[in-house]
């Protein structure tokens, strides 16, 4: 975007292209030592405070030149500048993105004070090589270096040429009265984070907000949301290219980025001075993801508010947070929607048998193998059927479960079902088991509790925040298949205990974990944030 000419050349250097000892007109000078009349500074609107660290000096110089002023360099002021001595050398990606977007036209037009026969790639004046990359391509590479564009987007979405981004898109063009919320989601399935997001989107719509959801892929949640008047946009590059998010921000009042995967959208919102809430659901997966994509870590500083589904999840990101920007909102359950469902008992269920159900993705993290192992520890007089419902994420792990089911007559791997079919399995269960190795606060746990099912769950994530051991469920230590087997045997033999746990779990959901409680907390945060940004 801009660099120091004559950098690293000897003091009083004199060469064929001049000397740093000469007065010069420039398009911009560094803010490390800059003087400007107060009246001019005020007339120009001062520094753009939406830049956190970099580019504010370039920006005000460009505004001065555009207003008809000259930017003059004098060689007769000598200072020692300890570059990065206090703040370090890092630049926030949102600063890079904002400068690239706002200065792109001038970058493309070139510098009026720089000889066109010299190379833009060298800080020491050098004759340009015809093979030098274009200035526009250099901007694209900078964005890629900051991981604001991933390799796939770099290949399929090159710089458009005349403009930094593609054609801007106005969201909810027929709604001129309500505040508009733009939601970025990684998918539109009827599972996990997207399903909870769907509940929130409907609540926002009911509260009078205009709501647009953008996802890289289609999914069954799309039809459900469109029925409620929520605008759905499918953009395959929305998570891969921060420029794509900017296209939709012009008339958005607030951005809600859903899951750790939407971190580029947080930078995009910050670069355009749009208030942004980042809803981070993931626990250990999130930390592993940040280790793989280190640039995502800075998005915690760029978001105005970060919402976590449990205190335990917030705690694991504590080192990345600053101030009091985090909020904990437990997931809420739309019990009225569940009451409207028509249940049909699954044909696979043997109603004469004690029924254990688990619902989760088929992957090692979800711990179905721990549940299977616990079945081997049960006393011989206990007969039950165990049903594993879920979508395959890990092919090898799924095959291992299928092989174990082939060897055991009481183990059934059901596969992926519709949400209504999943609810039918929960309705038919005597006990719901959640043996996860890593978990946050899954919605299916709340659903099982609402259906008054006795719950056995591993002590991971936010589960101990809603389940009191022995009161409204049973908790075992992660990986402890022996204790899980003991709890299964206990509930098998003690129907009263089983029903008491289920009844208390139902009361917990009604009292503390309803979608109404959930949405009230969200509305408070959104209203406060929109009020602060006015």
C-alpha cells in the first residue's frame, strides 16, 4: 500500500534518481513525524479512527491531496524512530483490508509523484522490469499473505480490475424501516450450530429486525427460514474471501458471524466499521483450528462482542479476549416447535426392550465408542438396545461403529435422519447418553431433557453448567466407560430414579433454557450494541 522510499540506503545517499536530502512533494508521508495545521486537520476530518494501527497517516495525506493541499517532505528534521518499539510490527488484518478497499482506486491509478518508469516493488529507486506484477495483483497477494483470502478463493475469485470488490449487494431491498442484521453461517443443516442459529434468526425476525443469512452451501434449514420471511443468500466464497462479505455490508446495521469458521467475516465487518457479534460455539476444535490458522486469533480483538454457549467455552479462549467483550448465553430450546411435531415410533425400536439413544456426528470426538465399550461391562441380566443416530463425519470411525454393530445384536447404527425422525428416537428412549470427549452444549441434550428423558453425560464443556449430578441427570468423567456402565445398570433397575431425573431435567429446560430466555439475552446485547454505534 505504501512504503518508505530510499529505505536502508546510506545517509546523504546521492544516486541517479535523486537523494533523500532533497525537498520533495509526496502523495503521503509517515505519521511517525508529521505536522499539519489544526484547521486543515479539522477540515479533513482528522485521522480515520477505524484504523487501529496502520494506514491512518496515508489516509489523511490522501485526503489532503484530494482537497488541494500539498504533502511536503523536508530533509532537515532528523529523528530516530524505533519502529515497532512499543506496539510491535504486526498489523491488524482489518486495517489491511480497510486500506485495500478504500485506497484501491488510487493504488490502481498510480502515484502522481512517482516516476512511472520506476518499480513499485523496490523501496530503493530501481528501473521497472516489464515482468513486474501489477499493483492490483500485489494487493491481492498482500490479502493472501494475511489469510484474508484463502488459496481456493485466490484461484476462483481474482481481482475484478476496476473495483476492489465485485458488485455490491443490497440486503432486504424492500425493507426500509427495520434495522438489518446480516448473519454469516458455515452451513444450513438441521444440526448443531446452524439449528440454534435458525431459532435465533426467527426470534430476531419476530422482534422486527430484517434478517439475511449467507451460507456457502444450501441446506434444509434454508426452506425453514424462508417460510419466516428470512432472506437466504448462497455464496460459496463467503467464508474464504473477506472481500465477498464486504459486498453485502453497505446497508447492513449489524453482522453476526456464526462459529469459529466465520472469522474472516469479523475482519470484514471491522474494516467497514460495522458492529459485529461473533458467536463461537467450538471448544477444543476451535483451539485446534486457531493453531492451524493463526490469523483467525486476531478476530477476537476485532469483534465488538463475542458470545459463547457456556462459561467453560469462554474460559478456554480467555487469553485471546480483551476487556469485557465476552458474553455467555446458554442455548435455548424452542419447546413450542417441539410440541407441534407429530411423532411416529421408529420401526427399528423394540418397545419391549430398555432403549438407550445417542445422537451425534459419527466421529471420535463424539465418543460413541465409549458408549459401545460400556455395553460390554453390563451384567448379563441386563438386556437393552442401543441406537446411535447421526451423520457421518469421520469415515473410518463410522466404519468401525458399523463393524461393532454387526458383531452385537443390541447395537444399531441408524445414520442420518431428519430432525423430526431424530425427535422420534428421543421420544422412544428410556435413557439418553452423551459420551463426548469434547462438547460445548448440544441442543439435542436439551431436547432429551425436555422430553423428560433420564440423561447420562460426560463431564465436558458446558454440560456441568446445566446438569447437576444426581439431581437432573448423571455425569461421568470423560472416557470412563466403567462408570457409564454402572449408571446404565442403575437406571435400568430403578425406574423411579430414572423418571425423577427426567422430570427434573424437563423442569430445568422450562425454567432456564427456553428459547424465550435465550432470545431475551440476545436482544439485550444487540439493542445495546446498536445503541452504542449510533
